[in-house]
C-alpha cells in the first residue's frame, strides 16, 4: 500500500518546487530532480540500512509537482510526496517507520506552505 501526501497550492510550479525543496533540505533530505518538477527525496544510506540490519534507517519518497492552471496571479499547482516502496525492507517495523516519517513530512510541509501563504488544501491518500 502506498501513501501519498497531496497539497494544492496557489502558486506556480516553480515556487511550489522551491518551497518543497527548501523544506526537504532543512529536514536533511537530498532532492534529485528527474525533470523540471518531478524527483526523489532521499535521506540516509540504503547500503548502510541493509548492512546494519535495518538499524540505520533510509528513506526515499517520490516527488511530483503539477501545474493545475490559472492566470493573473491565480495559478494553482499540486505537490505530491509519495511513499517509495523501495524505502524499506518490507518488514513491519520498517513500514511503520516509513509511515511515521511521511506523516512528519506531511505536517512539516503543510506548515511551510501555510507560512508561505500558498496552501489551499492538504490530504493524505492511500492506494
């Protein structure tokens, strides 16, 4: 089961990306952008995670930013942070840690977007 944090913002995708990247960087994540608005946020070492038997936690989340439309200062975008199924070994403890980390990122990014005055809606969805 994948969990996704979805944020609708009153901002151009460039600003949404800037706020998201700044927040994730402050949380210790390295963000690797695949293209203009999609990427992966990673923290920790997967190799160390496997070598240490799961003691050293590694997280990886997919990032997607989408332009929803608008004009004249009324531009809207979506930001999604999705749990990457490869972020844990599949055991129950690893799954709970990854879910807890996603909830932490969800709350923190909500606050960052709200503080920037661009947050319209936020939700967590499971699929």
